[in-house]
C-alpha cells in the first residue's frame, strides 16, 4: 500500500462497494424471479419435475453397448450404461458419454438437401427404379443393425448388390485376418473372443483392447478380472508392440518388437516353452530359430527365455491384435499367436480362446468388408459397374486410405445419395444428402457381434423427438420402395421402420430361455424397449476345435515392407476420437492417455532418434511415404522403438463440422495399398522418410494438459 | 488523494454530499426490497383462481404433479385451451388472448412462480399430500384469489412450526420431521 492509499482506506472502499452492489443487485426483482414455461402438450408418461429414463443402444461404434439416457422435459441430459445389458453391464466409454454432443451438435444436417422430403423420397425411388439392380449399391457402417437387415431384404428381393459394411475400426483391427486365421486353424470361421478375466497371464501382440479394439468395454472388464487379487493371484500382462499404446502402458512387461516380427516372436516363445517342457517338439514351432527371431525382432534372447519361463508357470492367453496383423504376413502372425494358445490348452476353456456367440436372428458370422473387398468395390465404382451409391453410417472418403482412390471413384459415380447426420467428407462429395436422425432420436436394433457369452439383440428407441427435419433412413427406403412399386414394394411391405423392427423382434417371442417373454407382440415390444434389448440366457460361446493346431504349419517369416525410408510407420486409432469422434469437443478436449495431447495430430518419435536428427519437441516434420506426405508436430515419446514413428488416426478432417475441420492431419493419407493374405490392409508394415520442416516456435505447437496452445486454431492445422 | 477525499467528506459540504449518497442508496435498496414484495407481472393478468375453484375444479386437475412428485407443475397449455376453446365466452375473450396466441403459435407462456423456496430446500409436494395435508393449509384460500398470492412467507420457521406440531408427542417422528437432512440434503 502507498502513502496516499492506506490498507484501511482500501478496506473501507471495498466494503462500501460490496455493500452497494449487494443492495442494488440482491434486492432487485431480477434475481428473485424465475420463469416457468408450461408444456404445450405434456406427454402422458412425463411427470413435472421428474426425469424420464429411456434404454437404448449406443451408436458411436459398432460394439452395441446398452445405454440408459436421462431426459428432462423432452431433452436428453445424460447417458449412462444400461446395468441390465449383458454386454456392458452399466458402463460406457468416453465416446458413449459424448454421444450427447452429437445430438446437440450445431453442425448437424438439418434438412434434406432438396428442401423437402417428398422430393427426396421421389429421388430415392427414381434411383431404385431407373438403374438396373446390379448398378445400385449400399455402403453402410460396421454395425449389424436393423437397417442392414432391411437393405439386405431389399437387395435379395430385387437383385441389387448386397449391402457392404465397412469401418476404419474394423480395418485397423484387421478383423478379416482374425476370422480367417480362426478358420484356417479351427476349420470354423468366427470372431475369436478371448477370456481375459479367467487367464493367469496375457500375452497381447499389439491388441489395444483397453482403447478401441473390437469391444473395449467387455475387454476392460476382462482386464479387471485378470488383475483381481481377491479370488486368485494377480494376473500378469505382457504387451508386444513397437509403440506403447495406452493398453501397453498397463503391462507388466512391454516388449518393443519390430513391426512385422510378432509371429516370429510368438513361434520362438512357443519353441522355448516346448523345450522347457521337454517331449516332442510340436511341428508348428519346429522350424523357427529363437536366436534369429530375437535378432529380427530387435529384442534380447534372454527376454524371450524369461517370457517362456513365465509361460510354463502360468496359464497364458495369447491375443493377436490389429497392429500385428496389419502386415503383409499378418495372417501368419495371427495363426502363430493363436497357435501359442495350444500350449496352454485353453481353446474353449475359461481363460482361453472362444469363437464369439452368434446373436439372435443370426445363423453365421458375418464380418465387415476387408480393405481388399473395399478396393474391389472402388474398382466397380470406377469401371461404371456401380452407377448409384447409397451411403449410410460410414465416411469412406476419410476412413479409407486416400491411395485407394475412393474419393476419385466417387466423383465418377452418377448418383450418390448420403444419409449422413453430419456433412462429413463423403456427404460433402455426395449429390444429395437426406439426413437420418441422430442415434438418440432413432429406432432400431443391433446384433451384438462379440464381447458377451450370451446371444444379445440390443434395442434402440428415440429418447427425444427429432430436433430437425430429418427422417429415418429405413422410413425413407420403405416410402421410396412403395413409390418405385413392383419388386421393391413387395420386398418392404411395412408401413414404417417401427413396423419392420416389430416384425423382426417379435420373431424372438417363440424362443425359449429369453431374458423376458410375453404372449402378445405389443407387450413383447414394450419389454424390448423397456429393457433395451433381448438376450437368451444360454451360454453360446463356441469352443473352437484346436486339436490340429500344434501339428499345423505356420511360416511367419519377415514381412515385406512397403516404401522406403529409415522409419517404420505405425498409424494407430486415437483412443478418444477414433473414426468419428473429432466433431465432439468433449472428446477433442480429452487428453490422449499416453501423451496428453489434445485437439491435434502428433508424430511420436523416440527422443534418442530425434536428438540424432536434430529434432526437438514441437518441431514440424514432414513424413513421406510412397503414396503421400503429411506435416505435423513431433512429440518426443520415450516409449517407442528408435526405428519407428507413430501417428494417431482420428484428426485431419476436411469436412465434418467446425470442431473437426482443418485440425491435424490424417495418417490414412500415407498408407499404401498393400494387403495381407486375408485381404486386410498392411497399414503397419510401411517404411517412411522424415524431413524436418521448421523448428518449434514459442507459443505455437501441440496443446497438452499443461498448455492449451493450438486449441483455438493457431496451430499448424489452420495453415494448410 | 484518498486522504484528501476523506478530509473533504468531514467538511459540512462533504457531510451533506455523503448524506445524499446514503439516502439515494437507501431508497434504492428500499425500493428493491419493496419490489420483491409485489406480485410479479404474469402473462395472463388477473387469472382468476376463484372462478375455476367455484366451478368445482379440483386443484389436482390442473396441478397433478402435487400428488406424484416434487413439483405441482403448471397445466399444459393444451389442457387450458381444451376447455376454454369450447366455452364461447372465453374463446374470444381479450383476457385470454395471450393464451390463445401462445397455443396457436406453439409458444410457451412465461409464468413467474411465487410459491417457491430457495434452491437449498428440497421440497416435495408428494410427501405432504400423502401425509393428508390439504392444499389450502399452505396455499391459503385459493377459492377467494385472483392471481395467486402467498398467504404467508415460506420461511424455515414456518415450515418447522408445522413439522413439530405434526410430530406431537411422538419422539421418533419428531426426530424425522425436525432433522436438517429432511429438507436440506
């Protein structure tokens, strides 16, 4: 305090000011009066001042978790997991929580691009009618849902191309490889399910099961079971991967193997285990040389010995994950890793490997399209075999590697109709956009593909009335089929989407051992809505026949790497954003679990390598692959092999709304089109060059937990 | 500088100035307090509860939430108009023009609730109705009111008096009814 202004004076003036403010504002009517607005027409199931809860299914990814959404006076307020849903047992992931930000997103498509639905439906009807059935194709998201069934019915009855399901998550998980490996080893196709909870130790080869892999919630629950100490010893977890994922960060041992050598390592461990146990060497492990394998993988032989000893002590569950299978030799790697389980003799046993239960209304495993199948789809678009394309629930322009040429092929298709809720890259390139409701405004059902031992049909219902002039795609198709007449009309003899769903769901009434039963269809449907789905109380995991696995022949030799350069390139799915989360600020703001970076794309590089190259944190570098180049900031990440760089997939949108656009880069632009034997993309088997572009500038760079620079657009992403 | 200001304030002229400022603030505060005690402006001025009650309409017909949950609630506009639409006298009455406009335009009337308690009080109508209290015991003789006015101030002493009275000699009941956590949780 100065001489002119004493402490006492300051307190006097401050007190006087506070008193005046309190009197003038506190006593004013504005602070006392609130306004209450009555309903125009109160729904009969509502009660004033009380929340209403609806059970539905999360549509953020294809796992099919059950949600219970709290609504208040017609607005969705909060999503939580549905405790009665056997898949997620009341839990959700961050994406499930953020689904509200899709509902209230300011960038939603608010009306059909033709202005009114009558003309939109006319256009869909004309498209169905005027093109030959073989020239019309549907491209859909990964979820095996009611819309997929409806379009399948339509296609079967009219000779249209069968709908193709695709999603970037499936591509990065290499699902086709996983099921093909199961088919080769067990003679039965299916999506393998790994019982983490019952295992004593888990060897995961690049499976990021705590983040996005296949069905992260049940796998996280399994992981909790693995680590539980109350009933058994705390399970051990070993992760083999070139770049430490958030899942790998939880491991007791993290083994940074060179990309593409996972199969060799698995076979070498198998051989060492067999040697330790004595007896005849199984044929599948006989050809591998552990010394050479350790050298190829860039790990110490001693480490492999140690792991083999662990294998002998514990009942180990070996899991082949996406990054390991996205290699030119991915199928062999998957077989080698699955074969390791034969040493634990855990096929179809607790703590072991199963094939996922088939959902109700399902007779065989129906996997999403592999990248190779998408390539032939693109080829059909290019050649003019597909002249009319409907797109729903997927954004292939963003999700497929640019080098696959989907965008160019799309420009050549005569009629492209998108049913997108947001103007994503594909919708922006479509001729018409006829927006579907948001998931929380929609009816539906979805088969749960994996993650639970019971057959589950998850149910969806609107939790709020649609906010905008959107319409359910199923309703649009049913109305358009009526207009088109003929085989179209007879294929979809339903009044609307709800009638179609009721018809399908009521087929389950005759099934025994259901989670509920009812004698009439209306009651059955009411229960279906109330419980958020129906499941059968019968264990339905399929025990695979692993009797011939040890006598098989797996040649997991070194892979072929695409391109040239000093670095292996490992793109990984962002655990927070994944393929469609970038337009939700909650997810953008959620720090990446391992780096804490938000709102941007980064390139992970080992600090030692960076030091040699004269690269520092937040320097801008250019990554050059054989098909493209991108620029991004460097993040010095100690938990990555010095010969490897990694980039998250999830940012780099050129459309998709204000929160997603022009932020970061898309590593899919770098991925060359090479497939493994099962037709999955060899995305993790690439070599790239790195060039420094500019040094870090103070105040510009990656936003992290500690600094929020870059959040408001002053980052690199804005400049190009 | 501040010292100079305080010195000047001690002069006669300064005292007069300070007095004027004090009076201005005091009257502003008094006016503010006065306005809080006035009935606020409502969207349908002069809404007659009296008339509705005299036709034998039960309180719960328009405010059914009182028997079910925390808030008694306002009737939906569809419910108001459902009757008024059929009464020739009210269909085109100037008094009901705001309601008619709101119904036809799909807008909501903005009512100002007057029987309210602060946010830190967890009041629930249902428990009171279930305990056999009648509406008029708290809300007064609504059959004589136009627009609703509180018959007394809803403060904690008034609540507690009734709670203690209701418990009577029953000690267990008194503990429940007079516990802080009954209303503040």
